[in-house]
C-alpha cells in the first residue's frame, strides 16, 4: 500500500491526511490567520495549508477581470493586496505547528519557493495551474522535501511530464486529483481515477476537492483509498476570501473529518466494497456511480475551456521590440487567464533565451512561435 510520510507521520488509505486549505483567506490579516488556524485544528484538520503569494509570480498586471466564485475579480490587484512576505507565513507555520498540526504552503515562483525553504518547511504543495511551471518544479524538487502535486485542468501527459521532473530516489511525492472549477460539479469528479493514477504512476494519490457537498465526494475518495483529502476552509461563506464561497465552515468541516475517518476505518476493516456500499446506502447508487465515473483521465467539461488559460505559458513582461533578445528580464511563465493570449509551453523558456524577437510583442501577451527569430550572435 502506498503511503505519504510527512512530519514524520505516515498517511495511508487507513489514515488519510486531512488538509484545511486556508489559502489566502486571511486577507493579509494575521489575527484572522490565527483564528483560521485554530478553528481548522479544532475542526479536525491534521494539516493547515497557506499560499505564499507574490502577484508578479502568477499574473501579468494586464490580466484583467477574472471570474471567481465571488464574481468578476481584478485578480492581479487582489493578489497584490494579499502579499504578506515571508515573516507572515513563518508566523503562520509556527502557530500551526504549536497546535500540533502539519503546516503546508504553496509557492508560485522561485522567490516564494526559496523563502519557504529558508523558513524550514517540511513539505511543498504545487497548485494545479503550476503543474507545467518547469522552473518551479525543478526548484522545489531540488529541496528533496516531500512534494504534493495537484493535477486539475491537466491531461495524463501533463502529469507524466511533471512527475519526470520532480521524482527522485527516496523522495516522497503524492498526486492529488482535482477538478479546477469553482465550484466543481460532483458528477465530473471521476473518482475511479484515484486508484488508476496511483497504479499508473506508482505514487500515493489523494483529492483536492472543490465540490460544494462536504461529505459525499470526500467520503467516496476515502473509500477508494485516498491518502490525502484537501478542502477549502473558512470562517463564513459570506466572507471576502477568494475561495470562501466554496469553502467549509468549521462545523461542516468537522462533519467531513468524522465522515472521512468512518469511511477509512470501514475500508480498512471490511474492504473498499463495504465502504462504497455504505455510501450507496446513504446517497443512492445512481449518485455514487456518477461520481465514480469511468476512471479515464481526461479534462472535465467544466475545466476544458481553461486548459490554455489557467495553466502557465510564456508571456512578455514588458514591450519587446523586433530584434530584441529574449531574456529573464522580459519573459516569464505566467497564467494567461481570460484576457491575455496564451503563449508556448514553459518548457521552452531556456530555448527562447538568446533568441531575437521576430516582431514587436505587446506587454503581457503570450509568446508564440511566430514571435521567435534567430539566435543572438
């Protein structure tokens, strides 16, 4: 049986790690961050997760308005306003660990990753849109820490590509199935993927869940042997956090944790068929069959249109004139979102450097093959 070792604790299908994803829901207010941490741990979370945000590592200022659970959002400006710096994240880490829980955080670029490493984190989480962020994958893999990868809005080849970069001998790596939609329709979850992905890639698998129901999708993931289950956490769904509209409040999070433990115990004692039978009794065979899906890895309908937009691609970060040389100062791997034209895959960043622009390129636009000219010199 696969296991994921984190904070010297082994998590398996018998004892899945339950993560409360606070993300940026603190709004850069440490008093609120402390309140969220305490409430998450009291609600049964074994791990509390944050996001270490620098807007320029994620988006271009020209990204524009992005549709989120709370409505159309000027996302770059919001990210700028919730940048906290490393001291805030380090204090959150200390508070979480003082309460006996595991601390986890997602970086979004080299700067945030190195700051997490320097504060002594014991693992790193890569969010779904960064699954193709080659430089970030290489950087975090070099730390040789346990690494958790989310796989929303990805194809099987994308997962294989990422795992080839990060997997090293003796290094703990886990893969989370995810539907990158907010909220994610439960009928698209295709949870048979959990054992299938584990068998294909020989890694422990789990779930990052954006569905609205607190019980059925996490419970079914536990029945199928998830070693990690992650769910957004908030104090109130009427809060102003980016993900509060789809997050669980403490009372429902605690119900989820209890359900996950019950189903995991049933699986351990009587087998996964008995665990699924219990869920069928509770929610009906038709609903459970729909959520289980086919087990074939493909983009879910709700995320298919975002495949080129949500993930990283190469963009100009300043106006580039024809004949100007591509360099670290004028290109970066960023999320395109809905306004900017996507560019080529981040794997080509090193290929671009020392080549000349074949034409003028507007600030923020994706770099495409027709933009690329001859090598310099």
